[in-house]
């Protein structure tokens, strides 16, 4: 059952693939192919049905003609044998012969000789007839045998002929007896003869047998009748007795004995028989007088020869007409579909972006012309819409670009004053504490950072960003001392990665403010970078006081909204300590898209981790990084 299901599925899959291939063909091919296929199927079906009907009618007519011919042959042979029977009655037309046969045998030799001459002369007159098939005639009395014939030496009867069945049967009945023993005469062994035997009775006493007349004839008369029947080169006619002995045969091709056996065994008057791979039609008709059977054997192939010629001629004419019609149909369909195919080609070119093309045959009044005109109108409208869309897109792009640049500059302007404020506050605290040398060093590092801000474009290598970050951390370490610890873990392969300027400093500043300032214990700030599937991730983490769930949720909400306005509206302490993260997040999203930006994680008392993600789109050459490093060293 499973195998049948699999086979059904495979067949359905093949049918589906075939249907898909057919659907992908062109309209011209499908239309021409379908029309030609229907035309060929129709012509082939009509030709086949016509040939089949013609063949069956021809066979029926041939069979009927053969049956009539065979019945007529049987009737002619019966009439022929009736003539022989009437010939055996010739002595009744000669009273002198009957009188001689009715008288007792003479005593003298002369009288016996005269009697013999008179009777044999009569037999000679019987022989001298237009029928050349009569060979010998015998009149047999109880004591004598009189004979005459066409042969030079008349063949005498067998010595014991009176004991044979034919002689006893002739004495026992007045009916003529037909003997088809197929015997030959000694003077001509190649000639077979058959006999007619009849009892002769006295005219004075009809109950008294006088003699037995026996007429021998060859089969030339029957052969003359049978030779007139022509059943083709692969068939023929057979006449046989009920014992299977062949009387006459003109059969060529099939086995004669097999045909006779099949005809005798079959009770039907007509049947088919296959011999050596060829089919034959066999018909039989009885010959009542001789108790023979006339058998006609006709080759079905030969009988259908004329029908086959007609069929081949019909197929040839149908093929020629079909070919001519297909050629004409192809050119007609090609001419009708040429504008449509041209329109399809234009559509393919338009699909590639060639919108300046137009359908040239759009002025025709048919349906294709209407489609072409609509196609041209559509292209005109598309060009107008594309021009309008290009103009609007350009305006929107320029507007958004200017807006984006303005926002980025505004964010940078927010970060830098904020950073300077915090740094100056630290330096002021150092001066108040009397640590002037350290304050002076911090002022030099602040000057270095400000010169980096002034000379660096908005995109800088990560190496440069880390140098500025170390300068910032050095300033903060002078403030917090051993309470601030830093650890930077960045692989050398990522140092030339391009990142927005002032990216890490606000995040690290946020960690310093919220972790190191909030407690007296040492705080460690770690900076790391790694690459994963084309995304550069910068991580800033600390082990400070952490952030509460409520504050974390509020900060995440602000990052998700991306609005500095909410922070500005909050005011006070929250503004000073939240503006850095929100600004960096907004810068990343405006530059690289909504998929990038900052994420914040942490728990109260366990520290805070900030991740910045951005695409690794390009890396700056190391020469640029070294040149910037040299400039930085000169500044120092």
C-alpha cells in the first residue's frame, strides 16, 4: 500500500513538473502546438476510423463473395457429377444393348464375339463425347465384362472385383454410386480417376438386374471448374473427401493437411486460422453428390491488400495536408502574434529599466493595439511618477540629511561642554586642595583632548578614541586616586576600526560619576571590544554601586524613546548624569540605523555594564592612525 502511495506521489510530481514546464512556454508555442496537436489528432482519428470501417466492410464483402463463389463451385461440381450419373443411364437409350444384355450368353464363339462387338461399340460411342474427362466405361454382367476407353490399353478390372464393396453395393441398390478412390491407371500413373457405378435392369422385368455399368473419369473436369476460383497468391482452394483425402488443391503457402483437418473438425462454415504468424480466413461448402468438402483459404493480409493501399494513400494525403495546414497555420499565428510578441519583448526590456521604449503598433484597431496603447500610456505615467518621485526623494533626503547632521552637531555640542564642565570642576578641586602640579598636568591633558576634538573628524579610528580616553581617565585618576582603577582590553586587530568620535568618553564618564563618586571603596572600570558577525561591540563595565530596577527601567525607556527632550524636561541632577548615554545612543541610531545603539544592564550593588554596537563598515589605514598618534605626541 505504501509503495502504491509513493508511486502515486511520484506520478503526481512528474505531472506537476510537466505542467509547470508547459505553463512556462510562450503563448505562440502553446497556441500553435495545441492547434497542430488537435488538428493531427482529428485527422489521425478520422483516417483510422475510415480505414477500420473500410477494412471491415471490405472483409465482409470479400467473405460474402468468397462464400458465394464457393457455393457456386459446389453447385457446379454437383451438376457435373449429375451429368456423369445421367451418362451411366445411356444404355437405357439403346434397346438393342439392353436386349443383348437381357439374353442368355450365346453358345457359339461367333455369336459371343458379335455380341461383344456390339456392346463395346456402344461403349465406344459413350466415350466419343465432348467430355474428355471420361476415360473408361465398363458393363459387367454375371458372366462377362465389356469395356472400352480412351487409353491405348484399357485397364482391366481386378480379378476379384466381384468381391469388392462397390460391386456388391451396386447389385444391392438401383441408385448410382460415386467412388472417389483416387486410384490411377497403369498406362498413365499420374492421372487419378474416380468412378460412377450404376445397376442396369431389364425393361421386361424391372426387378431383374442385367448388369452393372462403371464409368471411370479423371479429375480434369472438376479441376477445370475449381481453377476458375482465384483466391490470391497466399490462398487457394482445396477439395477433399470426408476421410481427409485431397481431391484437388490449388493452395499456396499454408499447410494443406492442417487446413483440411481444421475444416473437417470445425462445424462452422467460416472461421479464422493462424498459420506461421499469418491469419487466414477458411470457408467450407459441402458437395452433396460426391460427399466432398470444398474448402477456400484466403490470406487476410492479402484480402486487405487493397485496403492497405487505400489506407497508405489516405495517410499520405492526410500527412501532406496536415503538413501544409501546419505550415500555413504557423505563419498565420506567427503573423497574428507578432505584435504581441514584440510587446512582450518590450515588457522584458522595460523590466530591465529601459523606460524610454514605446510600442510602435499601438495605432492598430484590434485588441493588441489597445493593449499597446495602454502600455505606452502606462510607461508615460511611470516616467512622470518616477521623475516626481525622484524630485520628492531628493528633497526628503536633503532635508533629512541636513536634519541628521544638525542633530549630530547638536549632540556633540552637548557632549563637549558637559565634558569640559566636569573636567574643569575636577581641576578646580585639585587647585583648592593645593595639588597645583597635578592640576597643571590635567590642564595640559585637557588641552590635548580639546585639540583632539578640534582636529578630529566625526569618524576616527578606535586607537585614537582609546588615546583620548586614557587622557580623560588620567585626569579622573588624579581626582580619585586609588579609588579609580581602569582596565582596557582591546585586540590589536580592532584598533584601526572606524567609530564615531567621542563615543567611549561619555560612557566612561557616566561610570565614573555613578560608581566612583557614589562610594569610598575602589572602583574598577573595564573597557573591551570584540567583533561578532560584522558587528563591533564596545563594552564599558564597572563594579560600583550598580543601578536600581526602577532607575534601570527608566533609563532603558529613555534609550528606547531616543529623546533628549525627556531628559531636558526632567532637569536637575538627572539631566547632568543622563545626557551622555542618551546622546551617544541617539548618535549611533541616526548614523547606522535602529538596529544599533546602547544597551544597559546591571543590578543594585553589582555594578553596571553598557554595550555600544555599530557595524564594522570600514577600517582606517594604520598610517593614518600612526600619523594621528605622532600629532598627539608632538602636542604633548
